[in-house]
C-alpha cells in the first residue's frame, strides 16, 4: 500500500492505494471523497529479489522474502530485552535457535549484483554453511551465494535469488526438489 494524494486540488485527500493491483499501463485511482479519477505514478518494481527457503526434515517448506539491508533470524523471547528477529522460528519448530537474534543476513545490491553476507550473533548452537562442520565465530562474516545452505540451530535454509529463478514459488519448488543437506549436530 502506498499513500498518494487525490489529483483534485480542492480535495487533496490522502488515499491508500495497492499499486500492484493497478493496471500498469493506465494506473487510475478514484477518490472516494470527491469521486475524481486521477492517473497515478506507479513506482518501479525492484527487480532484485532474494529469498530464504526453509528446507528442514520434518518441517514444511517455508519461503521468507529478504529485504535489502539487514535481515535477522532467531526465536522470539518472552523477555522484552531481547530483539525481535525479522524471521521468527518458534521453539516448537526448533528449540536450538537462540532467543532474540541468532544470526543475520546482510543483502546488498550493487549494479544489479546481489551480495549476501552471513554473520553469527554469538549464538549458543552456531551457524553453519553447506554442511561444513566448523561454525561461524561471532564477528565472522561470510558471503553466501544462490543455492547455498545455512544451518541455524537445527533449521536449514537455502538462499535463492532472482538471478537463478523468476519467483518465490519457483525458488521454493527448486529447493523442495533438491536433497536435504545433512544436519550438523551440535
């Protein structure tokens, strides 16, 4: 939803508009107050998309959209002093993920190139990449690429970008059709 102003200079009411539902060739909006129809400028869609697909035994596959900038993974805690992560994994899903922020993924876009940097947030049970038995140390930062698997607690995620697939649904299907990576037992 985007806020726009009515095109009627006498009205200028602020309207909440779902720009994705508009006709991209002729985006028209009718003001509910004055009934004036105005053409609106539709913001360009970001063509760079990054997803994290949960791909863990005994859990349903789930897709998370990553935003440009910092994305955090963890478990919500009852203690309000803990930060609430962007991607919340419940205790029922994985008791081994740290409360608050377990790890973060920094998504950067430069000249249509996507970089994703993974870092651990001093988690108890570690963050691992591609079935490697060594864990990231607090403060370590590692670039991860499309198709690589990260393990947080006992939950595994696969990174997918729009450079290899066209949609989140296709990303999920590709990951579902791949083999499960080995779980590293802490």
